[in-house]
C-alpha cells in the first residue's frame, strides 16, 4: 500500500503547525488511554491553571505529554532510533509506569484482545526499527509503519501508544509532511481497528484509516 505525502511544508511551517496543534495532539493521547478529561480541560491545564475535578494522575499525564512535545521540538533533527524512542517514553510515562524510558523486562497483555506481545529484546527492536526507517517509502508511509509497529510491540510498561504516535509525529514534523492526530469523532473507529490489528498482525486497514482521517497539515 502506497501512502503519498499529503503536505510538503517548510521547516518553519512544520514547526508552526506542530506548536499550533500540540494541545490537540496531547488531548488525543489522553483519549487513546481513555482518560476522563475534556479538550477544554486539557488546554487549561497546559496553560498552567488547575482544573477542579480532574484527577492528579490525569494532570500528570497531560504535563508529561507536554514535556515530550517540547523535547520533540528541540530535537527535531536528531535521528530516530531506539534510544530516541526510549527518551520519548521517559517523558510520556514518567511516574505512571513500573519503569519508564527503558524497554520493559516482563510480560504484559493488551486489554480486549488475545494477542500477547513478546518481551522486547534490544537488538531485535533496533533491527526492526532500522528496517522500517530504511524502506523506500514516503515519510508518511514510514511514520504510519512506525506507529503500527510500536503500538503492537508494546515495548514499554506504559505509554506505548502515546510513545509510538509521538515518534511517528517526530518523523512527520521533521520531514514537513503534516501531523497525525486522532480526532474525538474518529476515536471509536480507530480503537476498533487497532484491536483488530493487534489480533491479526495486519495493519493495512488501520494505516489506511489513519491516512484518510488523522493527517493534519496547512496550506501556504
């Protein structure tokens, strides 16, 4: 399946887009984890104002995603590799997981499906990621592959979907091809396709859905 780049932005445009859409993407990460926060609450927390009724761990998760995006924007030219992925997870899963910023060392399950991801081994993860990044594909196609691979691999104790989405966005923003964000109206369909992919290992439907519904950009 070929996914052409929908946008070709300058670096200035791409960084502007990322900053403009960062709060929306952070909210997307919260909804991917089924956290009970609204978009207005997320924006308010990101502006530094406390919101009554929002759980402390949800506030922590929002601020963690904010810090991950700040890191992304200051490291936009750094290479994507396992170490970079771990650094993203270090921000995203800080104080949420058993450990963060390192590949998990034990077994986990994924709610709602039968698939059990294997315990990740560093050299295997490194080899798989390098193979994805070296494909003769567009930046958009590679970013979609990276998300699908990272989500199903569940390489961390927590925050693996958010880490995978943020790393996919690192690729897209650095190459000026837009951003990936799952909107509220598409979240249910996205989750259904994600569970189907977990069980089957075939990502075509999921990637096509994201390509058609999740890519945001801007015109000059």
